[in-house]
């Protein structure tokens, strides 16, 4: 059993985005998934990107956002919605609301996200 205290959860950040690494290789090395809680400030976004060898499932916890998909497509993404991205699917997010957008991301197999963020908290 592994137990991670909230004080020990590492967060990575880019302007307008904070990614709390709930389960990752540093705190649960045997895990087959990475679980991340992501907070996106109003007007902020995560650019379109892909993961070549992992799938992701996003569960919207709070707020209103827009999924940024392949070929410029967009789709509303609101609290309670779930999106699954297969390996190689283009995905990103823009906060379209006036409060933080919060979602939970499950990535399998896990990815080390440190390279995608500018700073650690």
C-alpha cells in the first residue's frame, strides 16, 4: 500500500495551469497509471498535443472548458463530462468559463510530465 499525504504532492505549473501529480513514478513507482489533478485559470489553455504511447482519460470536475481537438475542431467540456484520448489523439483544453476549470487526468501507461511544465511547486 502506498499513501501520499497532500503535503507531499508535487505540482507542476505553466502560466495559468497547475498540474498536481497525485500518482506518478516518483511517489508510486510500481503504478501502471499516472493520475493528475489539473487546474486551468479562466482564459488559460493547454495547447493541442499528443501522447504516442499512452491513452488519457479526463474527467471534468468543475467549470466549463473547450476541448481542442485535431484539425482545429473544438468541443464543449463541462463538469461531469468524460473524454478518452487514445494513443496519438490530438487534445488540449481552453478554459471558457469565469472560474477555474478543474479536471482529473488518468494516463496509462504513466508519463513523466515534468518536461511539459516550466516550474515545480
